[in-house]
């Protein structure tokens, strides 16, 4: 994306000492997302977080209020006292629905922001740990090379005479031979001095390697701590997003009817009850028609496109992967100048630009483990989906347009399935998909990873 902030083989990770241990892999990235045990271990935090947001575990109970029927409204109109009571009741329900939508939306944005901040801190810590380990490995290699060089010089000195040269000078019978030997001794002194400097450099490199390795170890501990926090924040954000969605759905299902009932009781509209009900019938029929058209359009999109070129979706290739979005690559992976105010100078994904509303596809089969805000609608990744593909591999999709989710948390998806539509939510300079690939929770270069799967992004 224009906003945020390699798959190496397992043996290389093991050699550098930076690979997660088997226990880390099991605890930090379960093959199928958050396990029941992990969920229980962070349940208290999630509930506490929702409590801070003003959302209880039984948030949906707030929407279990008894709503008046049109028969109730008609009966109340016949009696002024009943009418006044019904007006007050309906006004209270409208106010409650409106307040709950605003409250849960604000809570979802707060939780989404905390998730984004925690995730970025984890990504930064993982990158720092990798950088420190790389520096330590480079110093260790330099120490090995200079130690070898010092040994080679010492061997050559020994072969060229070493201590025997001074005896040879003492027994020399001519000045010419003496001058030659003195010259050789001078050269040897210089070589000894040079060899000492090489040795000192080897010692310094070895010490530097050890210091950097110690720092890398500390950085990995911090990385693992921040990863757990990010996962906890993600679960809390998902629960907040679900609560906001439930509040909005409840409002949409009842608010129009309540407002019409209130208007009928207050006689502020000429529309009759029968007229309203007919209007509702027409509206619902129109919604159903649009839903069917959208389903047909999605089905048609799911069958087109190629997996290996500039298009997105379509049938997966032999590796089981597809291109997640059409269009061109507008930004790559890695360090870069910050492209916008509040944007990170490190880009943890690849941006694919194919226009506003263009479909986004699941890059591989898996299970949706997050669908909600990662940041807010105006910061971070905006609307975001994360999919767990098993084996420690995951993918992330950012900047989804408002209302552009086509899947829900917990849903299984197939490679090439439409999961969302591109937008410009979050910190973004235009409609595009910000696509990330994760290995054991850490970002890796999606361009290289997808290329290894036979997909160009």
C-alpha cells in the first residue's frame, strides 16, 4: 500500500539462530489460527478490553428488546394514554439503537487502532531482530576470515625462516649476505606487525559478533512478546467489530419501521399503515433482486482471469495459489521514503492497483481469522482481512472499501474466491490492495514468495 509500513528456508533460519523453536511455532502460530487453548488463555483480556469499550459479553442482549408490532401501534392510537406511552417507548428504542451503533462503531475503531499499533510494533521488532542477527552473522564470518588469514601469514613466516634468520645473520661471512638477511628480517617484522593487526581485527570482529548476537537474542524475546500482544489485540478487535456489525444490523432491521410507527402515532405523515407495509414489501423485493444479481456477478467473476499474469483470481495453478488482485504493482516490499503523512518508511507488503471496487481474491485456500478494521477507516490498513493457510503461512489484505467484505471471520475460503473489493480505507493515496504474506506471523517478501509459487505480483 502507499501507506504502511523471502521466504528463507528452514535450515537457514536454524543456522542464524533466529528461527522460532517448535514451542514458539505451536504457541505463536497454530496451523489453524487461534486454538481453543490459546483462545481460553486470552479470553480474559478480550472480555476486559470489550468492557473498556462499553461492550459486554452479552452485547446482543441489548438488542433483544421487544419491538412494537403494527397491531400494537393501531391499538395504541385508539387511546391517548396508550398512544403517549407507545410514543415514549418507540422514541427510547430509536435512541437506544442509534446510541448503540455509534458506541460500538467507536469501540471497533479504538480496538482496530490498538490492533494496528500492536501489529506494526511486532513487525518492526521482528525486522530489527533479523537485522541484528544478520549483522552478527556478518561479523562472525569476518572474524573467521581474518583468523584464517592471520594463520596463513604465520605459517608463511615460519616457512621463510622465522627465528633461524637471526642465527643465519650471526654466522654470515660477508656484508652482502648480512644486508640481505637484515632486509629479510625487516620484511618479517613488517609481516609480524601486519599479522598482529589482522589478529586484533579478528578478535574485535568476534567480540562484535557476540555482542550483536546477544542483542539479537534480546530482540527476538521482545519480538515474541509483541507477537502475543498483537494476537490478543486482533481477537479483541474482531469481537469489537462483530459487536458493531450486530448493532448496525439490528438498527437497519428495526429503525425504519420504528420511525414509521412513531410518525403514524404522532400523525405527522399521511402515509397509512397499509401504505407503509406495501412500501416495505417493495423495498424488500428490490433488495432480494439486487442480492441475486450480486451473487450472479460474483459467480461470473470467480470463473475468469488467470493465476499467473496481471489478472487476479481464476483457477489456482499447480501450486494451489492465485494472484490476489489484478492491475499493476504500485509499490514493493521493504524500506522506502514515507509516501504520506503518518505512513511508515518500511513497506511490509506489496501494493496492487486495479481501480476502486475491483475484486480481491483469496491467494490460497484457508480460513479467515480476521475481518475488520486494522487501524481505522482513515489510518493504518483500514478494512482488512487475514487468512490462515496452514503450515504457518498466512496472507493479509488491506484498504478494502467500506462495506466491501465478501467473507466473514471464521469462514473457509478457496483459492481464487472473491473475499472483498478494493478501496482506499486507512492511510492510502488511492484505491489499491495492500497484500502481505506471513510466515509464523512475521511478514516476508510477498513478491519473492509468490514467485516461488509460480505467481507474478
